[in-house]
C-alpha cells in the first residue's frame, strides 16, 4: 500500500502555472500559484484528484493526500515517501491526544494518562507510524468524533452543576422579584412546563435565566427564539462537531462510516443514564421526554448534515456536481468484491480457510503484545459485566469497540491494520481496569497487587515495543538475502568496486536473449551504490556465435552517448 500511496502522492499537484499551456512540472518557480477552490472542487480537471493524474482505481481517502501534498509543496519536499511517514506519525500523536481527552473526561486524568501511555507503546500503532498509509489519519479524526460523543453523554452532569449553582445564588438572597416569583412558582409546581421546555431550549441555562427567556418571547416570535436557542444549545454544537469530524474520518477511509451510530447511541444512553441517576422511570414526565427526543432528532439531523458537508469538502472527487462520481462508486464496488473474496486475486489466497479468531489472536499476541493484550481483554470483559450491572455510561465506547471488532473479525480479510480504530479503546479499558479494580478493593494487599500488575504490564509493553523497534536497525531477512546474492552470485554485468572494507559487487541488468553487435551497442546508465575505486567489469556469461573471434569494447563516460 505504501508504494501505491507514494505513487499517487507523487502524481498530485497543489499548484498550477500562471503561464497558459505550461504544466506545473515545467513551470518556473515564480510562475507557480496555488490552485483555486474552483480548481480543487472540479472533479474532471483537479490536479489533486488521482483520477485525473493517471490512477483510474483509487478507493482511499483524498484528505490525507491533500494535506500531505499541500504541505510538501509549501515546504518544497522531494522525498514524499519519508514525508508521508512523518505525517502518519504526526496523525498517531493526535489520535493519542484525543484519546487522553475523551478518557480523562469519562474516567479521570489518571486513567487518561495511563491509556495514552499504553497507546503510545502499542506495537501496532508504532509500526503504522513507520509507514505512509491513511489508517492513522482515520484514527485521529475518529477519536476527535468520539470526544464529541463522550461530551454529549457527559453534558448532563454539567447541566446539573449549573442548576445547583443557580439555586445556590438564589439561596444567597438575590433580591429580584422576578426570580422570587419563579422560585415560588417552581415550589408550587406551576412552572413545571416552562422548566421542562428549558431542557430543550438550552440545557446549559440556570434557573435564574428563565425570566429573560420568558421575556424574550415579547420581542421575538416563538419560532425564532426557539431556533436561536437550539443553535446555542451545547448538544446541538457538539453534534455538529461530531459530524464534521466523522466526515473528515470518512474522507480518510470510507470504512469508518459505521462510526455514525455512536451519535444516536450517545443521546439514547444520556437519556437512560440521566433517568437512572434521578431514580425516575423513562415513562415519567412525558412532556420532558418529548422535548428531549425532539432536541435529539434535531441534533442528529444537524450532525448528519455536518457529516455530508465535511465529506463533500474533503472527499470532493467522490462527487460529480451534486451527485456521486460514477467512477468512485464503481471503484468502491470493485474493492468490496475483492475484500469479500469474490475476486480470484493472488493476494486473496492467504485468507482462504482462515479462522474468525485470526484477527483476535494477531491483535492480542502481536498488535498489543501478550501482557497488554490480556489486560485489555480483562478490562473489556469486566467493563461489559459492569454494564450488565447497570453502569450504562460505559456502554458507548464499549459497544462501539465490540461492534467494530466483531465486524472486522468476520470479514474475509481480517487484517490487523483494519482493527486500528479500536486499539486505543482496548488499551483504555486496560488502564481503566487497573484503577477500577484497585479502587474498589478494600484489601491493601489486593490494591498493591493490582498496581504491581499494571506497572509490570507497562514495563513489559515498553520492552516489547523496544524489541519490535529494533527490527528497523537491521536488514529485513529478504533484503539481506538479496544483498548476499548480489555480492556472491554474478549477474549479467558486474561492476566491482574496491572499498575500504572489501570489494563490492554491483550487478547491472541485461535483457534476456539480448545481443551486442557492430552498429548496435548496448547502452546502460547506473549510479554507483558504494564509494570506492572501480576495479573491473565482468560479464557473468557470454557466447560468441560468430565463426570468427570478436572483441568487445567497453566505454565508460559521465554523459550518455559519448
């Protein structure tokens, strides 16, 4: 995949030439300018579209390519493969940062820090950071979307605190007749309907602001005030943020689209958790329930529109005008045929008769490492048990992890890389398990034991990550074997270079059944792969088919056609 991405990135251009008819490759530096928004969104002619740059089959996202190509042109980078790898590592850092933010909000900073540390030491994420692919870009935007979902789930607690603060202010003797009247009406039960609608209008408003909201109806129509307050509602804004981040994740790789189910799940779980904490039945207070679900529907529509707009902006070549691009749709369909094993392709043979446990075993043994893998699945099972006991606020991230894991495990090609969106969530459960079990234990010995286990897993995970990282300090076995062959098995043409350490043999290619004859010389250009002095050039095997003897003449020159 890295070779494919590198080739696509090399072909793209974020700049054009001001001189008509001159390509950007042949353009003088002072005549180059950035393409316009109109150029960018023109699917038929955009120089940032793989389809117009010689790649008729491209099923990955445009957003990572656009980001890297623009950055490369802005900084005048030439080695785009290495530059792409740097951006992969950068994207992983953002994913870890967003993981810390969402875990800290849900379980506290200590769990967030340990989860981020586990994620930073996860071997699979380290490996992917060494390669130029789009998967870590997906993680960065997906975890930003998950942060918005967690913020929606937890927003109720913030609202309760605001309500308590407003009540405290009133108890301190705020001498406002309208507030006193509101308090008396609340105590008498006359203001229940207004208070319920306040949940729909602005869940962050304290009770002391109710008179201002009521008075505003004297100056604005009810519909205008309603829409204005909806637009200011934190849940509405968080839903738009979720949609925008999801669109960017889908513009990196389309298979993250099922993440959309997390947004309605956040609203459903928020409702039932709130009802449970207030010890009320979901059927109590039908007016409040109706208002909440009306707000939820509006937020879901806003989130969906934000997703579409974001995807349209950052994946423009999936569209042709206002409709979908038939070429992109055809590519996606063809890719699905390949992924399901319906296409008889060489690289699909490896997946024949694979067990559905293949993804689980590779994720646990290699992707996470056995110590962290065991702790992660222990946290997963324990969190699932706590959900069954009624702690529903765990269900959002746990449910998404379970769904995505099962979905990818049951695919025809359950590669480890396709499970990347849940690696950080599994290590989050490992970190949560350490603090949760030690926190509920009344035995000091048990607390120390759990803490020791957590520290041991952290150290072993770091050692596993270091051990894995050392593979980049030596040649990969196939590369080492190829280099040995180059030095010990003669090629058609062999350039022997004397170096300070030992002779270095550099084989050169020659066509099969090729020949050299008078008037038709064989020309080849090469770059020396080692510093030293040229000693000799030999032919591995040559046959003279002429009746008379012949002499070969070799000419070396710095310029072609001497």
